[in-house]
C-alpha cells in the first residue's frame, strides 16, 4: 500500500518546515506535532500511514513515544522512521529496538528519505 499520510513529530519549526516542504512537493499529505504528547493526540484523531519522529524533544522523547506507539495494538502497523541529530550507532540501535523501522540522521537527505518511504510503501 502506497504511503500518502505522514505525521512529522519534531519540536523544531525549521525541521518541521524542511520535512513538510520535501514531502508536500512529492504529493504527500502531511500533519505535524511539536512534541510526543501532541503526536499521540494527532495519531488518535487521524491515523497516519507513516511517522517521522525526532528524538530530542521536551516532555516524552522520541524513543519513548516510538515505544508507546509500537506497543499499542491499534498503532503497531504504523511504521516509524526516526529522524534525529543523535548520530551515534548506539542511538540508531536503541531507536530500532524501540520499534522504529529506520533511523536517519539530520540533516535528512531528501532523496534518501523519499527512497525509505517508497521502500516502506511497497
């Protein structure tokens, strides 16, 4: 199933704008949340087909929110790609252990991001 609805979770307005711009130009429908709690509320309102998750945010961090989503039986099928400035291999491994399908380091390469989304949607 092709992915069309994406939720971007990031506390940086610049990063939300950057990712939204890339995705909207490629025809995706994008919603945003600027923290984990808002993300969980948005997911309940309208279930996305993919979540792009930041790690370092106020309140619940991206690892905690990813874990909460992947442990929810209603949301377990929603893939999560972590997009973080945390670029250590241990961060990547931890993110994948929390249930993320992939891990990209910021600044996110647009072509790589679109390739990862296409791979998840095929």
